[in-house]
C-alpha cells in the first residue's frame, strides 16, 4: 500500500485537449489510473475547468469508470 498522492491533469493527459468539450480518452489512461488507485495511491484529478465544463468532466469520469479521490482540491497529508 502506498501513501503517495498524485495529481493528474485532465485535458491533454487523460483526454485529448478539446476544451470546453471532453476529448477522446488517451490510450491506457483508464487502466493506468485505476491501477494506481488499486495500488493504494491517492489520485487528484487536476484541471483548470470550472462551471459547466468541470461538471462535464466529472460526469465523463463517472461514466468512463475512472477512479479518483479528489478533483481540483488538495487532500490531507498524514505524516
């Protein structure tokens, strides 16, 4: 189990950059992120999206089955 926290950019990293729309998923993105979660990493989805484009990304992540812990927010660090 890891205690590492990773922030992963949404547009251009998880999906092709088509802002404000959601682009096509990058090959292997879902599998890699879900494996990191399975391995115990805390995943933060990081994006400059706000308002409706942010909601579109959140809905897309849920529909696609990409697991994460936070979006656009830090998480407490237990030292």
